[in-house]
C-alpha cells in the first residue's frame, strides 16, 4: 500500500486544484471529499485514519494548511458493510478443513454507509422523488425503523418513545437536538447494532431539562442498563451535561456534538421567551415553514447528502412534530437550561469521564466563544473539528465522523 500523501495547500493550488470551492475537488483524476481536520499534534491519528480508509480501496490525501491537516478521501462507488463482530458456530461440523486467516488488529472498527437491501415497496413522501443516492439513504432509514423496536415509558407525567436494538453488551444512548426524533441517528443505529446495545429516544413535550434527565434515567432503568456511553447533539448535549452532573454513575464515555454550556445566559433566555410569545400566536403550518427554512438555509447548504436531509427534516417538522412539542423544546427547555444551569469543570467531571467534543468551523447555532467555553469545561477532552458541514455534521457527514467516534468508544 503506498504511503499517505501529505501536501501543503500552496502546492495543491499551484497544480491548479480548485480546493476552496465547495466540499469536493479533483486531484489526479480522483474526486475527493474534504473530511475532518486534525491539529499538528494529532498527525499520527490523521495518518492512521487515512491508512484505514486506504486499505478499503479509498484513495486518501492529507492537505496541510495553517497548522491543520484535513483528511480528503475518495468515496468508493460500492461501500462495504463491516464484518460481523461475533463468529457464528455452525450447528453441525463440516468435513471441510479451513485454514484460519489472521486479521490485523485495529483500534476501532471502520464503518461505512452502504446501499440497504432494496425494498419492493415505494418510498413514502417526501422521499419518493429524491435522486438515487438520496433514495438509498431513505431506504436505510426505513430499514432501521423496521429492524429496531419502538418502546414506551412513562416519566414525570410524560410518555416517552425510544428506539432500541443491537446485540452488544455495552449501551450507547443517543440524544437528539430540538428536532427531537430518535431515528435521526439511523446511520449509527444501523452500523453499530452488532457492537452495542443502542437506544435513541424521541423527546416528549417537556418544559425543563430536569424532565428530560429523569426520562432518560427511566429508559435506562426499564432497559436494565446501569452504565452507558452518551452521545448528545445540540440540546441533547445540554441534557448530557445535566445527566453527567446528577447521575455520574450512569455515564461511561461522553460525546458532545455542537452544543453549549449555558453562556451567554441572558441573551439566550430573552430570545427563547420572545420566540415563544411569537410562536404561540402562529398556526402550526407557519411555524413549520419558518423552522424548515431556517434549518435548510443555515445548516443544509453545500453539505453531504443535503437532498436527503432536507427531506428528512421536512418529514420531521411537518408530519412528526406538534406545535406544543416544538414550542416546549425550542423555547421552554432551552430557556430553562440557560437560566438555571451553570457548570464547573472540577464538579462536573469528577470522577473524570472520557469526553470527545465534536464541532465544526461553520456552526450557526453555537458561535466560537460558546465552543471555547465547552472546551474549557473539559480541558482533557479529545476534539474533532469538521470542515464546512455545519450544525448537523454528526448526521450529514456520518461517513467521516463515524470511524472516529467508533475509535473513541472502543
């Protein structure tokens, strides 16, 4: 296998490569997509991840710029499902003698999205008229909804629903943002179901962080899971922080994606209260339209698989979110967090839990000062900074993010 090529941005542009336009560029007849960036101190990790991709037949290149290395890789036309973790013993011995093939050890299993099993049934709206690649993701979403079980639990006067599945001994619980649906994590649910016990709640119309914390605790109690890894996106990250402080014994490793720590409090609280007053006077259809336009225009421009994700958020907002759910989560819970929750490093993460912080260079929900406050809260945390993929990097760029998360959790 040839060594990974590391090239400075100036040398790349000198060759006429249009690197700065969009998320893809062409280098030596390879169409490459820009992925995550690594600091100079993480050079060995960047090379290791690139080598893992290259062993699967995906050409990789590391672009050096301003002290950072950006992993750029070719997306193979056929992506491979990872081998199952467990070896299944046949019921009866076979006469054939097979020579075992030794496999090299790796620090983490490499996961890829791949085309799901074709379904004869037509896709529902709004997925039916998507391009072929986007329809493949829609099929994968539908497949996860069929493969995983939807359970219910009561907590604090609210009824929770959550997806559960997987065969592993270790639990991973995914918490979404204010777009509150658990199945938004479907790429992870599908590809990690052989390694972990997976839970993905959908939030009910709660009014406080405390209600969400107690709902999660009740889910873990019902599933008889005493300790889990937590993955929190946006509002989900806020819930993770509150869980970590109140029930640290329930928490193993923590992944915080595109979230905040309670600053700037006054501005956030005032904005949430004002937004609630405005939304109460609107019909649900108007709320849905405004919310969808905001997500598309702020977070889904020039991101991977944007056609699919636009359709997903359209379905989520128009078909699966009520007015009271939207107002409760976007206004009341958010205001409660910024008004009543303050965190300090010495009291929050004691005893220390391994933490990975995922951010991007263009998050229009949490600005750089809020990202810095989160990093300061966990000075020993690992970090992953995505490039150009926005607030929903964990979802829209899961092919890039997933191997790094798997490495961290394992």
